[in-house]
C-alpha cells in the first residue's frame, strides 16, 4: 500500500494509459481487495446491485479490444462531424497530451492485463431522468472507489466507454445478461511505471462554482 493522505489519493488518481505496465501480471488477490473496497460505496436504497466483470483471459481481452477500437472509430467519426464536442482545442498542449494518451490506449488496450467492467442491475432505456440518475449514481461511486483502491496499491486505471457503442456485443462475449444488466464502463487496470503522479491542471473554482443560483 502506498503512503498517501486522503487528499493525496483523491488528487493523484489519474487516468493512466501510457504509464500502464503491460508486462507485469496483476494478482487476483489484489483485484479482489479493490472490489471489496468498491463494495462499500453507496447504492440507491442500499440495493447493493453492482457487479464487476473481471476479464483476464487474453482471447476475451482481445475481443473487447476489437469492440473498443470499433467504438473509438464511431466516436471519432461523430466528433469529426461535430456531433460530439472535441476535447482538443487548437494549441491546448494539455488536451493534446490527453488525446495522444487516448490513442495509445486504443492501440494497446488488448495488452493491458486486466479489464474490469462495472455493471449495475437494470436498464436506463425509457426511464425518467430521476430513475436514470439513481442507476448511474449507484455504480459510478463504486467504480471510482475501485480506481482509488487500485491507486493506493500501485496500480493505474482509467474509466473508458468506447466499447459501450457495442455493449450488446460485449454482453454476448462475456455472457452478461444484456436485458437486465447495464455496463457502465471498461476500466483497464495494470501496475504503473513509477508512482509519482501529481494533481492535474484545473480551472479556478470561480469558473465552475455557483453559489445559491447559476
């Protein structure tokens, strides 16, 4: 376990892609420790209706990687058509590094030793906004707790979504009951090359905090 204060853990758990060690195996016991931490996250009505699909089999990781790359192509196509906002502004060096890191993961995701898919019981299709929020608010805290627990143990993660463009195909690949289980993300997980992660640049609070009204 790393010796980090709570604030250090929260501010240095980065989206890790290029610094994932693709050659070092991750022990099952460590993965299970991280999931036990994630189990303590809150869920709506305390239903505890999360699931974590852990994929270490090389063939299944390769199958997920194929879906991930296809999803990335969909995203890039929509972004080029300005359907989705571009994360990279001209001359923005930080965002350009983020884009380069994302492309690296697209190329190498099949090599990441562990893929973790946090899931939640239920489907959002046709739900009212409040019900959808209850579903996402029940799985995202658990996924983030999992990522924090991984960081505390010297592992890196990032929360990704490209494979969800082909969620049904991923469900078939992994025998996830699509009609009653929603996949929330794909979290690649590996030990990191070095441990010296720092807080990322952020806008001043005045640009995003609204007191009492917008």
